[in-house]
C-alpha cells in the first residue's frame, strides 16, 4: 500500500500555483513539487490530484493499493460524490474518473491541514520557484 499526500498553494485567486506530493510506502519515500500554472486555489488542488495520479501511473503503481490524502474538502467531496455543479471542476472530475479505472484500488480521503504539512511545504516550495 502507498500513501500519497497532495496539496497546492496559490498566490492570488486565481494566480500562479504550485503543488506538492509526498509518497510513502514500503521501500519508498518521495517528496515532489510541481508548477501548476495560473489557476484558482481549488483548480490547483484538482490539478495536483491529477498530477499525482498520473505520476503513479507513470511509475507503475496501478496494481498497488493507493490511499490518497488531500486537505481539500471540495476535491474529496467531488470525487466521492462523482458530481460537481461547478463547470470549472467538471473536466478534472472526468479526468480523475478516466485515470482511476487503471488502478486496482484507489481510495481518496480528506485529512485536516495539520496532517498534511509535508505536501503543504512542498506546494509552497513549488510556488516560490514559480514566483521567481
């Protein structure tokens, strides 16, 4: 089983954004950060989620049980309900649903911000690099 922690940071809303991801499991501990472009804070959270899932696919973790943690209630609720009324979020939901099919078991879970400090710090690092 792998635990993935994702978070995003945005300067302004919308504005430049960065994302962070911590991957932990038996024999693996990765800390990654990514530029996410110009977007709203919620879109940045969705972009980071999709990026994390694409990273897992690229690194051949689709047959591993994945427990994905996010502190974004909007992202987690959208995924759990399989619905969003927000037209900006619909492409992200659709992309998640397409990618999710490649996994044996992918569970997304909301966690409070104070349990997501590693991904938060990485997201802030990515944002700082984008702002330079």
